[in-house]
C-alpha cells in the first residue's frame, strides 16, 4: 500500500505542517524529504491529524511505520481485528489514534473483468495491477491510524501505522484487505483520547471507487510555497 496526496487539494495542510520545527527535526533525524505530497511510501513523513496537548484536533508530521526489533522493515499496517489485544498496538488503540488525510491510496490487486468467466484459480494466476482507490464522491479519503513516539537519534519522534480491515464493497473484488476509512464527520471523534474507537470503527466507509493507477511524474516547478 502507498498513499497519494494531491498538493493543490491539500495545500493548506501541507503549508502548515512543513513550517513546523518538528517536521524539520524529523527530516534531519530520519533523512527523509519534507515534500509530503505526491506518492508517499512506508517510512516517509506525512501530514497526520491527531490530538494536541489540549485534546483538540491538530496537524502533525509523522513517519509511516512503527519500528520493531522483530522486523527489519517498518510495521505500516495494523489489523483492526486484533488492535485492542496485541501488545504492540493495544496502548495506541486506546490512547493514541490518528487520521491520515489522503487524496487516495494505492493497492496492488487482481484485475476485474466484466465477463469474468475464468475460475478463481485462473483469476489468482493473472498478473496483479496497481489501483488508485478513494472514497466515493469525495476528493479526500480519511484513513484511520494509530501512532506512538519512538526514540530515533536521541529524539522522540511520532510514528503512525494504518489500520486495515477485511475488504468490503467493490474493493473486495481486487484485494482481501483495505484501510479503515472514516467519514469526515467521525474524524474528530476518532482522535479523541477518551473516545470509543470500537463504535467509530463499526461505522467505517465501504463506498469506494477505484481505477487502474496512472503513473505521475512531478514537474520540476511543482511545489508548495513555505
């Protein structure tokens, strides 16, 4: 899975988060770009909605993926079915929830044919394709996540992981999992430290639309002013 952030649609968020001292410190400590738009991948820094010290929704820079000694790669996904029981995720599930606003996300899946007369085995043997998936009728997709602070190069830095669920709606035709997608009206309630994540998770959206992904090439003059 990877994410797409369109700069024009999210300019206000990008300008705000890139001015933060924390963002510049993270860029230096992690050796990551502060562009934060276009296609984003695990370990990249992204703009994330989370509660500030007063419990109100605010924007923060966070790096994508929890680190764990058992894995050489960042843990970028967490199954919602076990988030409240597994040690790695449990504390964040109850106390540190966040939302990643994206234009859409990408997933590799099996092509869908209108005349799908092939067997399931034949279907699974076809070459996977890259799909762009987003909330139907919206130019922004709100993806539920968890976050925590980790020490990197002597500094406590915020890291996030995306919650996933069993695929539903049209997405299940191409993949067996999908992110937990929130309605815009549920975003503030989701990140409330004293909120009930189970109730919000049950209202997750499944009305997604998708198409085969287009490869974007960033113009040298494309930028977000600081």
